[in-house]
């Protein structure tokens, strides 16, 4: 197993479809988690967002799911 990892270059390793899809999903989830408060501010048309706002919590949950699915796809 170790020799298989050492023979492949980083470009070959990352160019496999499942690795690319996993990395893209994880990046989208990370970006959504950062932008969730701003998206909620725009959707609610308010200056402040409560940490218990349902839309904010849903966006964070979707972001967490995207990150987890991205990690699982990258591993397998």
C-alpha cells in the first residue's frame, strides 16, 4: 500500500475523479459555512442575525453535510 502511494505523483493522485469531487464539495461546504451569516442577512433583510435563526442553522447544517460528504468521497 505504501509503495502505491509513493509511486504516484501528487498531480496523478489529485486528478482522480473522486478526489476532485470530494475536494470541490468540501470547498463549497467551507465557503457556505463562512457565508451563511451574510446570506441570512440578505434573505431576512436585517442588519443582525440571531444564532438561533432557522435559516442560519439550516445553512450551517447543509455546509456541514457538504464537508462530511466531501471528506468521505475523497477517502473512498
